């Protein structure tokens, strides 16, 4: 079901600019001058600082690095951490409540990994709105846009989901020049395939801060070139169809049947939707037309990461084989690394600017050249789960690069 919301009507949502919002909590932490390594090749194994305990713990599902600042969305709201000291630079708490006290509905709390675009950090929280009188408490989500440096709130939108929302995990799928795409769906625990039949999607206009349209039974996985690419159920419970919807009004532009147990291997690759299915392999899809720029028949639940330049690195959940391709020429894979008598693919933990970081079978940090697939001349000294040119995050601690 597609529901188109008239711009500015505010149906089902409230929107505010930053003028009447509580100011973020800002600490007196002063960031220090740091040396940039692009990419970092070796980290100091001794932590520069330990991150505070968080719920959920810091990972790519709850945090993002932006120019040396770590942004994390947790039960404490959105926090920006100084990359050298791991102290909070600023923090922001949403107005939706994570607490069960005083609420008649079951407690609900969801925090999505922030997205940084330019100088703005976007964050999404799901929680509760209290009922009044005999009214039931309702589920809601709140999307906020804040200045990445100061935490000053630019605007926020809160959407009332009613009393019967399924309490599904929420995610910011994509942030484009005009829109923020949000998805929610229950997922099977392992591997985490979304179930499109019970999914929901919203597109928020960045100018009006209103929900432009939403659709039930559609799970978005990518947005680019004016299209939102997502999945709907078709046939049996494990079969999905891939759709391209206009980001402006939600009208269908194209569709094609996908494989079974389909999901998006990553949503962060510019210009392409990366779709993987359990028995249909991996497809690199052009959002505008639905055309397949590259097909890899390998199955086994491929998960992919983008190095923020040109390289997409995918690894099979079954066996650990690695496949890479260049987004400027996706029709041909760059290289592959499979189990052999002489080499064993590491477990990939992060990729950044031409370098792949991971952990070998002995629990040691290793790195590979993303262009050739060969072991890098130097090894990282840690097993980072997030990397940028200033820091690496490993085992809940901040590590500074040495070279």
C-alpha cells in the first residue's frame, strides 16, 4: 500500500526546525591536532583511549566515523566522541521515550546507525509517545538533522506510528540531496534477511522535513538517481521482487523478480544497488532502470562493504570467499580470494580507501591491497571494525595510526 502525503500537510508527523529545540549538551573537550594517514596502514596497538560502555556496543550498526569524530546512536541518544580522547564532544537526546514506566504498550526502543552527509549528521530513533486520558500509548520514530561539528539541531521530524506498530528495527537507508529514506522490517536472526511482507518505508523531504510518502509491504535498500530500490514479497514467503520507485512520489518505475531470501548486501555504494540472494547470487543493479550491470552466481550469503572510493568488497558468510569489483567498471570483478592450499581469506572487518582490514585464523589483524588482493606490506597491528584517516576502532577502544 502506497500512501502519498501532501507536502506540508504534516499528516502523521510533526516537524520542527532547530529554533525551538533544546540545545545539545556540549562538553569542554578540545580536539587535538592529529596526523592524517590515508589510508592508515599501521595502528598503535596500545589504545589512545577506551570508549565508554554503550548499549548497543559500538559497531557499524550503531556508529559511523566522520572526519575523525565517532557518532554513535545508543540508549543515551546521539553522542559525538572526540577521536583522540574518546570523550563526548556533544550529545543529543530524542524526545521519544525509551522507557516502559507509565506506558500501557510494550516498551520499544530502536536506534539506527547515523548517516553523515556533508556537515550534517542524521540520526533516527524509535520509541514511545505517551497517551492522554484514555488514549493508548503509541509507537513513534524521530528523525533529527544536526550540525556534525557543534550538535546544533537543524530540524527534526516525529512520526506517530499508532499503537499497533510491530516494533521492528529502524534504519536510515540512504540520504540524498533531497530526501532521507527510512526502512523498517522484521528480520530472520541468521542470516538477517528482511521480510518485505511486513516491512515499511518512508521518504522524508529534506526541505519541508515532512514525510513525502510511505509504503507498507516494501523494504527499501538503496536510493540514487531519483529512485528508491526495494523489495516486495512475491509468491512464497521466501521469494521477493525488486522494485524501483520514484523518490518524489513513490510511483513504480520498474520491477523484476529476484531470487529467494533476497537482501541488500550494502546500501552505501553510490550509483548501484547491491542485491544478494541465497540461491541467485549477487547482482549490481542500476537504480534508474533496474538493469543488472554485473551478476555473480556465487551463493552463500554475500555481505559487502564499500571503501568510500571505488572498491566494493564482498565476502561469503559460508566459507569466507572474497570477491571485489570497481564501481567505475562493475561488469568485471577485480579479483577473488578463495580457500586454497596456500592462502585463507581473512574475516573482513573494515575497508577504507583501497585497504581491506580483517582478522586471520590465528586472531591477528591483517590487511589486503584492495586493488590486487595481495597482503599489504605492513600489517595493521589491530583488528579494526571502523577506520578513517585519523583513527581505528577496535575492541571498544580508539587506536591512532602510526603510518
